[in-house]
């Protein structure tokens, strides 16, 4: 397929969409079962533009706040770290006891 790129002397008009339209488009694209490119075509928007909006509006509002969607994984990690610290203490204590009794037998 051959494509021709034609330079125009006139400035191309840039479409400006309201924030309300962008947000509703993102919600529609995310909630829809159809591909994002199809949703963009239905809305009359460039698919790349819609992808950009999705990336922008999907990010958390507060950049310092971490969103944890897998809270149970973080809880499990926390529990395992505590258990690991306890087991390390027990191991070190047993090493010291073994060394103490080994010295006593000599």
C-alpha cells in the first residue's frame, strides 16, 4: 500500500475536547467490551488520543499516595517478614546454644 503525505500550507485545526468529554470517554472505553480503537472510532477521536487520555485519567490523583489493589498480598508479605525475623532469631539462639554446649564438652 502506497501512502502519500501531502503538506498543506494552511494550519490544521486542532480539536479541543472538554475535560468532561475526555473523562466520560475514558470511562466508556474502560467499561466497554469492545476494543479501545473501536470505541475511539465511535466517538470520532483518534485512538492514540484516547489511549493518552486513558493513561492520564487512570493514574491516581495524588502522586505521593500509593494505591494498593492487592492488599492481601501486602498483608501476607508483612506476616512472612515477621515470621522470617522470628525464625532468624531462633536460629541464632540455637547456634549460640550449640556453640556453648560444644565448648562445655571439651
